[in-house]
C-alpha cells in the first residue's frame, strides 16, 4: 500500500523541480520536503578502489549499491548507489576520498524475464500468447529493445493506441509440462526532471481547465472498475462540494485504503514464487466488491479500487503497471496524466488504453498456465558516460 505524504503546500516552489530549457536539474531540496523517502541514485567516486570498510561507511549513511551485489563493487573506483533523498540532502559532505552526486539522468540497461509452464492436463495443441514488452513512459525513453523466445516460434510485435508493446507468439503445438521462456532486453534513458514532472505528489494547484475529449472515457465504468460502488460513492460524497484537487484527493484515498485494505502478502509471494496458476490472467484481478468485503488485496486488486473511487469523485483514472507493481495514473487538469507511483528504476509494462483494466498477458485457448519466473536485472550508467 502506498504511504501517505501529508502536506498542505506546493505553489511556485515546485517550478524549480520541473524541467526548463536551460536547467534539467530538479530542485532536490524541494522534492525532498515533499517526497523524503524517494530513492535516488548517487554516483560515488573514490581516488582509490572501494574496500569493505568503505562500503560499511557508506551503508551507515544509507548508501547501498543500486544495481549489483556489494561484492561486485569492491575494487572499483566508481559505482552507483541508492539512498532516500532526505538522507542525502540532509547529510554532511562525504569524507575523503569520496565524492558523490545525484544522477539527474542516467542509462538503464537490463533484461526482463518471464517464464511459463503449461499445466493443462493431457493438453496437446496450439497456444497463442501475448505479453507486453518494456515500453516507454514518463521520463523513460526506450533507446533500444530486443527479445529472445525459447522454444522459438512465429512472433510479431504490435503497438497499441496506448503505446503498449505486445509481443505475440503463435505455437502450433505445445504439451502439458512444457515451458516457455521470454527474455526482453531494454536500454532506457531516464530523465529525473521529466519523471518527477508526472508525479501526482508534486502536482501544482488545481486548474479549472476542461477535460480533453480523449480523457472523458476514463471517468466511466469499466469491466471491473465500477464508480457506482456504494463504498466509492460514499467516499466521493465525503469529499464535499469544493473544487476537486486530484493530489489531495489521492492522499485522502490512500489514507482510506490504508485503513480499509490489508496488503495480501500471500498473493504476492505466490505469484513471485511461481505458485500461481491462471487460465486467464484477468483472474489475478480480484473483483472490487470481494476486495472490500475481505478487506485484503494485492496491487492488481487495489488499483481497480483506486480507479473506481477516483472516477466516482470525478477524477479520470487508468490502471498501469511496471515490473513488480500495478498502480493508477490520474489526470490533473492543466498538468496532464500523473503517476501515483514513481520510482527511478521502474520498468514500465502496461497502460490501460481505455476505461477497462488490461492484464499484461493474455492467451488462447484458456488453458491453465503457471508463471514460473517474473524477474528483472539491470545496470545503471551515468548519462555522461554513455555514447
């Protein structure tokens, strides 16, 4: 569940945190006041190779290697670390022989892996499988991408109207217990100023601008997203009749969700642990009335609730997902679409093109498949080091 940031200010100050033609550096002290726990990337250089004692000293300052095991940093003179923004901005300068700076832009290289196992009893027949590949998103420009599929088969890449990149595989025959392995390579240029410009918690004062026509559908109900749910309507009415501030309303909703819904750790553990079997990935998205009745859900479940409640309040909302997490994207008049979950190293996978949610995998026929692997690894390069 998202933590709630309680604050009541944000006017001209945030302009310094947004990109400008002459300065792409975010105003980190301002961002730190509003998002103190934001994990940022820091390049640290040393005049001598890092030792174990050096890594311990840096760890005492909440600085840990961002893209590799600490053992792989030993002997290097330069590496990328991560730390909560508040710890970095409030800390004293690093002692000699270290120098450090926040990376406002960087290159993210990596491989995203997904594997399936056919669980259909005595099955021997065709399978058409579609899965989203890493895509572009706020502050993330996809410079290059590739994929390898085992066993090999006919495939094509299709990009839908929301920019989702669907890899479509067509197997003429598969059998029970057969495994399918997909490997996606990606290379992103990440611009922190642009990424933070689309952070709902950094949104400016509400505007009275009208919603564009292409945004209106995201106020309507979807297949499982129902703004007329009694709980959603009651929550919306409790917000009063004053002009709607999407940022403040999302904070209010986060508090409500924290009180009402317990995060389903078991569901997450089973999916990441290769124990979940579905004949349709839509089954992973629990019906919102069930989530409310049980008071329990994981992120595929809570994102449906968030969108239902926000739409009931008159705030356009659409589900989105990256590797490891599903979250909502909301429309703020005068600002555009804003993310409710920003992380510098996120790997975006899916954005719903319409009012319905959209699972990031689909297949026919509807035979049971087990997701046996869902993982990603990456390497970070400072922007100035990249070609």
